[in-house]
């Protein structure tokens, strides 16, 4: 994973004061765009999409994360 996608993932899930769900979605999408085979980015995007109310998108991204690494759940 690139340093940029690492940074974006850290920003998307940063605590305290986590960003609103839509901000996290945008940041995780940026991370996925830079590292599409990154399981953690896909998982984070799925969780952010669920928090933003996009259940179908969340399931799709979580399934993609499992496809990338089915042993890591």
C-alpha cells in the first residue's frame, strides 16, 4: 500500500472526533482508488458506507475485502 493510501485510511478512521460518515466514505474511496487490492481499505469503506446508510454498498465492499483475503476476517 502506498504512503498516500495509508494516510487517507488513517484520516478516514482517525479518533478522537472521527469524521462524519460521508467524509470517511470519501477518504476510504480515495484510499481504494490508490490501492484497490488493499483489504483494509475495502473493509474500512464498507464500514463507512454502512455508517452512512448505504447497506448495499457496504455489503459489496465487505465482500470485496473478503475476496482479496478470505482468511482475514
